[in-house]
C-alpha cells in the first residue's frame, strides 16, 4: 500500500473515531441541555399559573392552551395527602402512583415514567406561607427527543460534510508531503546506479528539505570519493610501478652481467633505496586504510597541546638545523586535547617536516584560541601552494613540488579528523603555506 494511501486512511480513521466520540458526547449533553431548558420553561409557566390558579378569573381557553403546550398538571396537598386538582387528560390512579413513587419535596426531579413514556417534571410551591400545596407540571419527553433528533441529524450532516472536506484536504496535503519523497526515491536510484550527473534537486520544505539536502550532499561526496578512489588507484599504480621498474631493470642487469664492479654495487644501492621507498609507501597506505576503517588502531588519551608541540619540535629540529631553517614555536593558550598521542605526533611531524622541506629560512608553530576553539598553526616562508592545488592538497598521492610519496598530508588529515578536529591549508602571512589544525 502506498504511503499516501496509508496516511489518508490513518487520518480518516482518526477523524472518524474522534467524530464518533464527539457525536456520542454531544448527543448525551444535548438531551440534558434540552431537559434542563424544558424544566426552566415549566418553572416559569408554573409561577405564572400559580398566580391565578385559585382565583375566580380563569381564562376560557385555559384547557386548550394546556393541550397545545402538551402540558399536564395537578395540585397536591401534603398535609392531607390529597390531589386537589388535576388535568382531565391525566388518570387519577397514575397521579397517585407518581405521588407514592417520587418525592415531591425535591425541587430537582428525575424523569417520570408511566410505564411507556417519559416526562419532564417541575414542582412549584403555591403560596408556601399559607398553603401546603405543590403545583406539579408535567410535559412528555417525546417532543424534546424529536428536537434532539432533528438537531443531531443536522449535526451529522455537518460532520459528514466536514469529514469529506477534511479527507480531500488530507489527500491533498499528503500528496504534497509524499511527492517529494517519491522524487527523492528516484534520485536515490540514480545515486545507486552512480548516475551522479543526473541527480536533480527536489522542491520540498521542512525536514524533507533537510533530507533532500543531505541526499544531494551525499551524492556529491560519493562522486568526489569515487573520483578520488579512481585517482588514488591510478596514482598508486604509478607510484608503485616506477620503483618496481627500477628494481627490475637493475636486477636483470646485474643478473645478465650488464652491470659489473662499481656499477653493480651502485645498482644494488638503488635497489635497496627503492625497496625502502616501496616499503614506506605500502606502510603509509596500510595506515591510511586502517584510519579510514573502524579498526581499533586509535587509542585516545588526554595530553597537553604544549607536550605535543614540544615533541614535534624535538624530532624535527635536527632536520631544520641541517637545512639551516629556523624552527620556532609559541604557545599562547595551553590546553588538554583528547587524542591518540602517537598518531597525532605523526600528523604533526608530517606537516612540520613538509614545511621545513619547502621553507627558505624559517618555520613558525603557534598555539592559540580563536572563537572558542583551539588552533595549532604551522607557517613557513617558502613559495607557498598553488591555488589550484589547495582543494586537493590532502588527497592521496597528490604531491606539490618536491613532494615525496603524496600520502603524508592525507595521513595527517585522517588522523586529525579521527581526533574530531579539522585541518586546512591556506596562504601564510610569511609568504609560504599555512596549515591550521582546529579542535
């Protein structure tokens, strides 16, 4: 069953149940209201009748008026337990039965029964200071029930029209709700088939708009990831193929006697160096794969950022001294960060050694707080990074000038993101590149 049909049926069922409960409640309350209104009218009529009931002047059309009003009455004297006066249409035995069955001293009377019919009753005391008599007015409940039924029937017509209108509105609203979801389903099918260029935006609002935006972002990210993976395999095959061809060439040359003596020794040194390079590339690729997976290779602990920076400086100062690069650092705001110390140190070493390799005279590391976030900034005064390369700088096997394996910055980004941080590259005020790690 389609979602739109399910929603329409659900809303309609809920509406019918609600209307049924409301109808039953209104039907009961309406009868009570009509009965109370009838009692109030009987009270007014009784007070009017009591003024001339014992007078000598009785209207000539009094009996006719009682019949038209469907009104019966009798007068009961409590002191002598006797019915003094009653309507001719009432049976005297029935009146005595009512007197015995009901308490006439109570102002609020229940509905009276005569075996078949029900009656609304109102009791008025006649000259209570002088007489011990009550005027009892009685009217059948039939006409009240007829009024109730007429009103209830009209109410049901209104309810049915309301239900019909609401069903139409519900169908229209659910259609507007479901249509974007249906369109999203087709866009997801395109993503499933990797037709990223055919993915289109869906017009929606509210939470569905947020879902639609997430779907589009997911499609863009998947497309970027697949392209990066394709580029990764191309670059990886190239990076692995070059040293393997070198190793193969020298090995075959030594075997066939092409290289002898010093050439043979030099060839062996090249083979060893290329094997070391291959080993480094493979180890870095394995580390990246582990960082991208959910393997338990990341063990977080609390460390001071000053400790991290000092460890980085201690390990890179020999390289900076050898290349005559001034390596300085300044910590404006020391804080505790929750990271894998070994992995985070490796990320810092990748960034700082990269800066030293490209710097002209100096590399500067500083730690500060900005907008409530901790930042580690690494600047160098080298030639900087091309604008076209900055968006791809952290991709695998993307190398700038004088780059090594092209995996160092990719590893740094993976480690920083596993540490719930971000890393970006930009132009440095010193003229070279700036790397900013934010926690």
